C-alpha cells in the first residue's frame, strides 16, 4: 500500500465518521424540535449544511488520492 493509498483510505474512514456523526446530530435536532426548540434545531441544521457542502470536496479529494495511489502502484 502506497502512502497516497493509505492517506486516501484514512480520509475515507474519516469521511464515514463525519457522515455517521451528521446523521446522529440530525436525529438529535429532530428530537429537540419535537420538544419545542425549533430555533435550536434550525441552527443545528444550518451547521449540518456546511458539512454537506464540504462533502463534495472531500469526496473529490479522496477520489483523486485513490487514483494517484493506484497510479503509483503500477
């Protein structure tokens, strides 16, 4: 495994963790909203939107590192 492949794999796992945490936080914001704190829930969802926006760049970076790693193994 090349360093580039290792880095891509690491970033992929970190991305999976981010997605799992986002899903958990979204569930908590739904729970908060159901208990009457819509403002707080909306604030949380706003922050989650930033994570979603960054996801495109994270996935692109992982893909590029994966390709670079596979080219380095040739």
